[in-house]
């Protein structure tokens, strides 16, 4: 699991950022992409809504990279 600089900076500003980072890691470790995408090469950026955040990520087997975190609705 990797985080780009911008998502890490976003979480660092949040008083509960370390807990949110842990939850993000646990959720993304389950690979929430559609089942037919698992185990295949994929360059698409996906997003998942956690807390009040829109967490964007890419998967380059076997690594997941969080590319952006935005407040949901922004």
C-alpha cells in the first residue's frame, strides 16, 4: 500500500488522520474493485467513499496506490 504525497498531507492535517489512514489501508487491502478486474492489469483510477472522504486509488498488481483524498462533495 502506497500513498502519494497529497493524500498523506491531507491526512496529516486531520486530527483523526492516523485512524482514517489505517481504515483506508484495511478497506483497500480487500481490493474493492469489481470482481472481474481482480488479478488483471488495470490503469483505471477508482474511488471509494469512506467517512466523509472520497478516496481515489489505482491498482498495479500487487500494489495499491492512494492517489487523492477529497472531502466528499467537493
